[in-house]
């Protein structure tokens, strides 16, 4: 897989899965524009400031997202790949879930995916070329207690992916989703050792995944080898859900 001359935007790319995707694309020769609300050292940054290859904006904010993509398109002329990776959890049993826990997770995960996709789609349609990969989750397929907001946002991304795939297939644009299981990142470091042990028992391959396990599948979906794949959800979960 070679991505020379391809321009990719990856959201939530400061750490974890997003960072691994950015690195994997860069290694294959793509020019990668990374987005996050955090710097690479994990500090909060002033929203709206933009570095050379790094654009700080909150994907849940429509206007900031629109402006950032306009800037990228003005500077580079086109965007070939978009990876909607930025995501958060705010876990809580439903009866105790606050409005803001529900709204923030839907806003970042689902609306953020909508905002970025909408911002890039016009130029992809014009170019008659584009590949989009959305990061959803096994939890969007199976549900998980304490994650009604997160599961709803990720299931929403699956419906969104399929609807948009049908809208833009005739313009040579592919849009797919990947559904990781439990991956070793800051998101899962929060789990207690007892919960981790319990979860590992449900994974036939016997381990949590690595960010690179996800990044490799994303690269495949962005490559020519996946030209005939659209509207699909590829699972990367060590067999925990089949
Ligand atoms: N780690 C897992 O087990 C796992 C499993 C399934 C799916 N996922 C999904 O993979 C994606 C990456 O998760 P991760 O595990 O690397 O998490 P992470 O918390 O390590 O990284 C997420 C990144 O997104 C950024 N981000 C958060 N809100 C943002 C916003 N509003 N705008 C821009 N950037 C924002 C964060 O600053 C962070 O750098 C998420 O969508 C997550 O839901 C993760």
C-alpha cells in the first residue's frame, strides 16, 4: 500500500488510534493533516490555532470545522482521505446519566463525524474521488452497560456510513467504518485491572488490540485494494463479537 501524493485528514490524531493511523499513513508516503483539541504532549490547546500539518479544532463545532476544512482545501487544493477518529466516552448507567453526558458524546462522536464528512464531501464530489473511514466500535453493534450514549453514537455512525455510501458511490467515493473491540489506549487504561481481566476472557485471541491493529485495516480501506468496498463495517476485535 503506497499513498504517495495522497492527502489525508485524521481527526483526534494526537494520541491512541488516531496517532497510529496518522503514523501508518505517513510511513506509506501520504501527506497527513492531523486534527485534535490536544497537543501531542496531551495539553489542551487554544481552539482555532493551526500549525503546519496540525489543525486544532473541536469536531463537534460546525463553524470551526467548516473553517478548518476550508483552510486545508485552500492550501492543498484537495483532500483524498478523511478518517473520522475523534471520539470520547462519558460512561454512566442510564438512570444516572446527565443530559450533558448524553449530549457531549453524541456531539463529538456522531455530530463530529457528520461535520467533518459534510465539510469534505463537496470537494471529493468535485474531484470524483475520495475515501472516508469512520471509527465506530464493537459497542455500537453489541451494546454495553454504562455506555448507552457511546453505543448510540457509534451505532449512529454505522447508519450514517451506510446512508452516505449510497449517496456518493456514483461519484467514486467510498465510505466505510471500522469497529474496534478493546484497544490499548488512554480510553481503556481507565478500566480497573479486574474489569480488564474479565474483558480479556471474552476475547478469543486473548488480548486487547493495539492501535496499529486498527491503523492497518484503515490503511487497507483507504488503499486501491479496497476500491470495491463501500458501506461496510469491518470488525477488529480479536473475535469477541462475530
Ligand atoms: N480504545 C478502544 O478500545 C476503542 C474501541 C473502539 C472504538 N474506539 C474509538 O476509536 C477512536 C479513538 O479512540 P482512542 O482509544 O484512541 O481514544 P483516545 O482518547 O486515546 O484518543 C481520542 C483523541 O480524540 C481527541 N478528541 C476528543 N474530542 C475531540 C474533539 N471534540 N475534537 C477533536 N479531537 C477530539 C482526543 O483529544 C484524543 O486525542 C474513538 O472514536 C473511539 O471511540 C476506541
